[in-house]
C-alpha cells in the first residue's frame, strides 16, 4: 500500500498479521477473558492507510492495530464521529466551558457529585435549588377551622339524610377557598415537571422559527449584522476570561517523537501524570502503569510523520495535546492527525481536576482546532470528506454525537 499524494518520497505500510485473538482481559468491564478481536502488528504505517482502516472500524493500541469482533467480544466498541464543521455546542457543552472558565478566572472548583449530590451546575428546575417550604410549628397551626365530623353541628341526622343535587354540591365546592397550608389551591394551575416545561418551550421556539421563516419569505428583510450571528465554538471557549485570570491554561500540540525537544522535555512529567491517573481512576497497580507501559501504549506509534502542501501546518502523525495549567501538565490527549479526521486515542488527566469534565473539554478544544484548520485551509478536503473527530468508547463523550454519527461496523 503506497501513499497516493506524496511524490517526493514513497512510503509503505508494513504489518504482521496476528489473526483472531480470544479470551483476554477487557479494559472496560474487567472481564478476564471476554475480549475478542482481529489484529495485526504494524511495524510502520502511512497515515492514509490508517485513515482507510479507521473508516472500517479499526483502532490501534500502541503499534497493535485491531478490529473488535462485535458479535463475540464482551463490550462492543463503536467509533463515534463528531463532524467538526457541523458541530454546535449543546447546553451541556456550554456549561462545561463556563465551568472551566470560572475556574481559570476565579479559581472556583465545581463540587463533585459524590460530595454534594450533584455535579457542577444544577440542571434546570422549576424551583431554585435548596428552596424549601418554611417549616410549620405544630403548636402554631390554626385548628379553629378543623372540625370533628362526629361532633359537628352540620352532620346531624337530619342534614345528613337531606337529599342534595349535583348543582348544589358544585356550588358548595366552588364557594370554599382553602386557606394557606391546607392543601393545593384549586384556583391555581397544577405543578408541572421541568422536563415538560422545557419541551413546551422548545416546541414554542420551533413554531416561532417557522413563522419567522414564512414571514421572511413573504417580506424578505435585510441580512442580519454579524453581531446577531451565533457564537462560534472558539468564542465560547474564550468568553468571560479576563485579561489577567487567576490561572493560565496553555494548550500545546507536541509530536510524539523522542527527537522532538518539547516532547522529550515533558516526557517524565507526562509519564508520571499517566501513572497517577491510571492508579487513581482505574485502580491499576504501579507495575501496570509504569514508564515502559506508558511508552508502549501512548508513545509507540506505527504512523510515520508526513507533510503535504495542502495539509495542516503541524503535519500528519501522532501527537500529544498537552494542557498546561500554571506551568504544570494537568491533562494530555493522545491524537492521531490523519488526512480526513483527528482520531482520539486516549486521554488522561490529574484526578484533582476531574470535576472540570476535562474529557468533554478536550474534545471541544480539538473540534475548535479542526474548525479553524478547515477555515484557514479549505484545500484540506474538509467540506468534501467531512472532517471529523473520531473517538471510540462505550461511555466517553457519547453526549457529543447524534445517532447517525455512530459508525456501526460488524
């Protein structure tokens, strides 16, 4: 297999087939013998060949390239595609960005779920969080209107035996006005769930948009100014940040190469962060996440670094996207930049910052980079081939996709 658009140097992929592999440990559910896949060892591989494999459901772990056997493995894995050019942040994504920006500007760390019963910002509700009805002292409750049925003068034998008409009953019912604290007020609308209210507002907005579209087609109005245009993802990331924030976050994209000075200088710190993450979040033993495992899993890559005249400035290949907070690495996203997608290999972060939802935040940063690259270089092929952020997971970042963006490959 040779690269079709490199003219100066021909590059080939060299692989060693390993065949079907059954009965080994699953990293998702921990099943000691539930995983099944077809794989090969890649000594070297062009980015275009790996792009073709990605499109067919293959992934890599270090230099081992594999395709899960979906009907036999314990935890089927599906590629989640987030189309960068068509992506618009949802309400949850915006909350994540605001949460990170509040921490950077003011140092406010959101409370984790196991600490307060809710994570980050509370979801929309009809009532404010923490607002409870005032407690009533049972000694101060007004009992003047509470009558014992057995002693009430209105419940004598004569009255109880007197016939009543439905109309009279209705008049009696409507004439009674309950006092505060004596039950629901029938004159007020019933309480409704917040979910139903949000659904109703959404339907109203859609109807309003349809009416506006009809009116604009009949009476076209001048084009809207740029100030009325929806915010871009990059604007959401940088908004509300002061010029002198309390914390400074720097994102560096470093090629995975021991010949690169930036990668070499940050290697030990990055390896220590990986071990901390694995032991705290996944419960690995120290020998399972040592420096040799870190190198094999996240530094050894079969992809050869390549460049193209119409490609991204950083070129193609494997990279570490490092998140530096006040001069210290707090998260690293391992990425493969390919001709028509950015493939997310892994993400690890410092457990102290887990409440900032760094997995979602990092994916939003990568999507921003894709949008910017496609805008600066239209010849990247993004519009024609739908550049996307490819992820593989059972749970991570499922909220970023829509049903049609999950690649089902058996």
